[in-house]
C-alpha cells in the first residue's frame, strides 16, 4: 500500500492548474455505450483509478478503449455483453451509470448491486424507479439488477424525482435518449456534471432541452453519432487546492476553472476573511492573518457541495471561534472527524452536524483515509500540523485526485509518497 508523508507547517503559494472532472468523466464514458458506430474522443479526462476502473468495465462489455495524454478514445460498436460484474461495481459505485445506456441501446441491462458505502446508506431506488417509469421491468436476481424493456422500446414519460440525485438524473437521461416521444425529468440535478452530460449527448445527436434547469426535456432520437468532446474542470479539486492555500495562510491561484461554478464556496471563503479575485478561467485566494469561523450546510448544486464538507471542517480547525458544518445529503459522512481529533482538533458530531472549536494547534501523527474526500481533508490537516503526518491507505485519494501531492509540492508543500505494509 502507499501513504503520504507530510512535513507540515509550510505556507503554500503559487499557481496550479486544475484537472478534468472525475464526476463528469464517468457519465461521459457511460454515455459512449449509446453510440453504435465510430470512435469517440473524450479530452481532459483525468488520470485516476476510477477512470481506469470504468475503462475496465467498458472493455469487459466489449468496447475498445485507449488512453493517452488525458484523451480517451472509445469505440462501443462491438458490445457483446450487457452485464456489469460485481468485481468492478464494488470498486466503484458510479458503475451503475451503465444501466440506463445499456437498457436504451440493447433493451436489457444487468448490473451488480453496488453494496456498502463508507459514509452511510446510498440507495439506488431512484435509478430503478426511472427505468421502470420509462417502461422497463426491473427485478433483483442473485445480487444483480435485471432491467428489461417491455415491448420494443422505452417510452417517453414524466419522471418526478422526490429527491435530487445526480446519478439517477444521469441514468434517466441516458435511458431516455432513444425513448419514444418526450421524457420530462422533474427535480433533475442541475450540477455542472449533468449539464456536461447533456451537452455531450446533444453533440452526438440527442435532443435534450432545458439543459441546466430542474425540468429536463428529452425527445427520443433513433441513434447517436460518434463525436469529439472536452470534459469540464474538476470543481472539487479546484476548491481543495484553494483550501490548501487558506489553511496554510498562503496565496494560491487555480487556473483552468470557471469561477461561476464555485460561487457558493467562494462566497464562504470570503466570509472567512479570504480575499477572492476571479478572472476568466482563474481564481486567486489570498489568506487573512486569522481565518474567521464560517458555517456551511452541504446541499445540492448550486449550494455548498457535500464533496467539500470534509475539507471545510479541516479549514475550520484553524478558524477563530466555533463553527458548524451540516451535511444534508449524506447524514453519516463524518469518518474524518475522529481522525482530525487524533491530530489535535476539537470537533463534536451530533446527528448530521459537526461543531468545530478553533483555532487549534494540530500535531502530526498517523491517520487513516476512509473515503475520497475524507482523505483530502486529512492531507489538508497534515499541511498545517506541526511535525510529520502520515496519511495511510491513500488508494481512496488516488480514486479522485490526479497527482495531488505533486500539485501541492509545486506550491511549496513537502509531501512524499511512500510504499508500506500494513500489520494484519
Ligand atoms: C454524486 C457524486 C458524489 C457526490 C454526490 C452528491 C459522482 C460519481 N458522485 O454521487 O461525489 O457526493 O453526487 O453531490 O458523480 N439517493 C436516493 N436514492 C437514489 C439515489 C440517491 O435516495 O436512488 C439520495 C442519496 O442517498 C443522497 C442524495 O440522493 O442522499 C444525493 O445522492 P446522489 O446525487 O444520487 O449521489 P451520487 O450520484 O451517487
């Protein structure tokens, strides 16, 4: 296994470029399954474990996939299997994104149930509800979701999601691309990753309207054509890098990023006393002498993202006063807190609310990553902790951050990646 060894206490300054978005790349890759001829080129795809896992899944289904210099070439003309196996789905829940496109193109899809998640229950009922509404029969057999089109083709229909879900919106969209007539998705997710998926599908010939609104309209088409498309930047990576500047009292510019997509968090940085300067495609954060306590509530886009909640808690350990962080999306996503407390933080959790008493002097020790964003939070804490912090099990981090230690080191951090063996 590998760990990051962080020599804390260095101020981070400088300019760093954002990578392509993981959460956008995965549905784009799934959408290639809808195209039955030609080669699709996807640019700005980050070099990450999750991208490799999704590529393996596409290859398992029969696709040809090659990856070079952040560009994926995918041909899905010869898909020979419609089953996503447990071994791949358990590594990455986003594998469920193949359900909608396989069902739409082949009339049948079989996807292993994803199993547990490190931060509480993550049901898939809304994905299944959408497939059923569109005219599929959905059963669970031997641990697999079996979805089959009743009749010749899925049928356009109105889907009303009771809860906003990024994944279920993406799956419903992809399933509806070939459905007969018009599908309306109400309470659809409006995340930039969903907007990007719509744009890619339309670039291939789909007819999706009201993009970026919570009421998407999809008029079914007969087929899609291969196309070339550039992915968006990773907004969570950009915000994590800015947090690295803020937590160490430095000044950081991230480039290749659209400030408009980060508005909710940039506003929160300003409340902490940070100065935010935006330009076309770049954001600069300048730290104050002392960070001010700032409460956040994680909610669907355009509000504060749950994927930044853990990093914000790390930041608030260094802010003056008592702050509160509530997660309204994942009520149990707080595995990072006991680890932060081991570094010397003073944080209490009650239900889905963390109370952070700051500022606290953190002291380096060994801490354990439990999920992707929790790992990022521990790395941030390690940057400001006195002495050496070792963040173990960083395979979680590698799922979602492209060369994070290299990026942070280029800003002045001292982080080493080291192989180790865990005691059993
Ligand atoms: C995506 C992101 C993840 C992010 C999350 C919320 C990817 C690959 N992952 O996950 O990083 O943390 O959005 O912004 O893009 N829900 C149901 N039933 C369902 C589906 C979801 O009740 O069938 C609930 C979930 O439990 C959660 C809420 O809906 O409370 C939002 O989850 P959702 O948007 O679906 O998350 P993902 O798409 O899985």
